[in-house]
C-alpha cells in the first residue's frame, strides 16, 4: 500500500505492508536509492503495518520493489503500474 502527501518541493511516499507478511526484515529498494537494500527498511507502527517514508521530487516517476529476507523480491499491487519486473510510482 502506498500513502502520499505533497510538500512544497517533494512528495512524501509512505510504503506500507502488513506487519507479518512476509516475515523478517523488508526494505524498499528502487532507482531513488540506487537499488541498495537496508537504506529504507520498513519499521513496525501501531496500526499493524510496517512502513517507511521517502521524500521524492515532485512530478517524477520511480521504479521500486520490496526485498525481504532470503532474497525474496516482491512488488506493490497498489503501485501506479508495473514496469517489467518492477512497480512504478508517479509523484
């Protein structure tokens, strides 16, 4: 699930997944962090989700995926669209 809020010069994108699916640590990786795991690790919040918020420039498009333990890659079904193996979001 993706949550968005627009700021003056950026769009804050909150990437959210269920607290227990998949188990273990999960990072969002994409062209905005050079596809480096561990930079944007999702953390638990009180509503039962794991989230991380990333500030992205407005009016841009970004490819991303989630990476879980065991080299398990998965996409976000709520993304704006799928681009090959990646999810894509427009800010």
